[in-house]
C-alpha cells in the first residue's frame, strides 16, 4: 500500500525527457512572433506541400463518410498496398498480415521498442542518432548503448558492435539514411549488422524514414537479407517522402511474435490511424516514381548549395549521402555545440540543432536542415558568411 501524501509519476518516466528539437522549434516560433527574422535551418519537414492528389483523397473519404472506426491495424486496401510496396521496393518478403498502419513512424518505433525490450535490457544504437530514440529506449526501462557510426565504418562494423555490446543486449537500432549525419549504410555494412544480429540472437529495429532520399549509393533494407525478416521490425513513415508530417501516417513490417505485440500497442494507445488519413496514405502510394526522382534532384541542389556555403566559411562538411541534413564540424564557432547553436541564433539569426542532442558522438557539430526553398538557403548562407569569417 502506498504511504505518504506526495503524488508521483510512474518510475519508467524518470529518465524520459522532452525533445530538444521541439524546444528549439518553440523558441524559433517565439522569436518570429516577436518580429525577428530567423533563418530556420533547424527543421525536419520537406520543402514542398502535401500533393493535391493526397489531400483530395482525404477530402473524398470525408465526403463519402469514411469517418467511422476502421480496423486498428489499418484498412485492408491500405495494408495490401503497403505489402505490395514493401515486397517490390524494399524486397522484404511480407504478407498483408505482417504490415500494420501506425500514427506516424514515431508510433511504429515506440511500439517496436516496447515490443522487444524488457526492463534491464540494452539496445545498441548507431550514433549520432535521432534524438527521441534514446528516450524511446529508456521509456521501455532499457538502456541505449551508443555505437559511434564513424568508428564502426572506419574500424569495422562487427568489431565495433562487439566492443559496445553487453550480455544484456537485446536489440540493435539501425537507421539508414541516418538523421542527423546523412550516412547511408551500404549493403555490405547491412550484411555485417545482420550477421552480428543472427550470431547474438538480436532483434533489429530498422528506421527507414528517409528511404527515398539517397544521393550517393542506394537504399537497402536490412530485413531483405536471408534470415532477417523474422528478426527485424522495419519502421516507415509517409512524412518525408510525401510531405505529410502533420498527417501522422506511418507503418511497420514484422513477423510473429512481434506483429501481435505491435497490434496490441497500437490498439490500446490510438486504436489505429484516423480513417480519412488512411485513404490519403493509400493515394500517396500511387505517386509516380518520377515525382520522387524530381524531388530528389531538388534536394540535391539544396544540399550542394548549403554544403558549399558551410565549407566556404571553414565549417568542414562532407556532402551527406542521404536525408536532408548537413552535419558540419562547428568548433570554429565554439567547441560546445549548444553554445555554438546559441551564438548562431543570437548573432546571425540562424536556427540549427546542437549535435550533442543526437548523442555524445554529435558534440562539436550542428545539424543544418536544407529542406527549404532555395532562396531561404541562399539567405542563410549569406548570413553565415557575414558572421563566420
């Protein structure tokens, strides 16, 4: 029986914080509301609006009264289309029963970690990593073990995973293309991760949010490798490829026993994706491939413009192979990334994300997003040149 008068939260939330990225976004909004011009390179949203065909599909669903409860795992036409897409494009062997619609890629990832990790487990996390991942692991009362991506690629994937693994390791978080660094793992690297997972009987949680944004090399799904579909939960989102960040559409692919767990978590948290949004997702899957290629060319133009500007002022930056972020070394401004970000925002009115929020391996770097109109990137580069000499 509980004693005392003090109310408390569940202990599993003790180490879970709020996203630094959201806090920075709120600060930028406040500065703009006060009348200040801010070069907003901190964001992670596509440069274009949701295509009309997708919006019309949602409107049509509303007009046709598709506003009632849908199956919590997703309407049958959507799951069939998702299974067909994953089988053909990602080459992951999948049936309709192995696909579930989720409220964005975030719910897919949340459900995956909850389905796999027990209190006291460890999860290997390639680092730097998308900042919520650490909290998602800790929210399962497990421990994230950062694995430096640069070290792994330089010294060997297998040797590095062995170095950071523990007897309590249960899962590997595998993100490609990576946020924030833009690293795209090769097939050979995926094969090493897969071999390590099979040898240690680990589950891989694969985050493929940026699958359509690869400039160098090609996107490769680790679950397509022999023996990996049964031990991989692959998480996808409609946010980046289709400019649907606010629609909250995503999906996950997994075999049993993990799919049953994902279904339970979705059922008892959101009872599924809003019905009209599912029809919008279905329409998005009909987007011609040439549209993806045209947008990729636009992103490449933006990438090169920003990276050239960063290097011109001495902020060393390799062109990212994927996603839509540059991740330069900014120790020329300040060796502590939070301080560097504050200096840039206060002095040059350029909003970025401190590298340290992506794990210790991100320290000394800032994340610059280039999913913006070209004119805004050009203005930010000029502001950068005026400030960093």
